[in-house]
C-alpha cells in the first residue's frame, strides 16, 4: 500500500492511502519505472520508493 501526507504549506495534512497497486501486476514494470528501497521516514524500517509516470510514490513499512 502507498500512504501519503501532503504538505499544506505550513504542516502536513493527515495521512491517506493512495493505492494498493504498487506492483508488476498493476503496471509497475522494471523497464519503465524505477523502484528502490530506503528508510525515508527514519523509523529504521525499509520503505519502498517508486518513480512513476505522474510522480514519486512512497510505501512506508508498518
């Protein structure tokens, strides 16, 4: 799943689920979209980062 908290300019809005479809069966092909792993929220867990057609997607570990 991909969860996102958008900036409102002063802080961040509430986290919301954007997609469950962050895999090959939903069009995330290796030849078209880069995906990598890194700890983007500094919680010590590996998170997914995908560079899609319309932006960057982040899937944080729970």
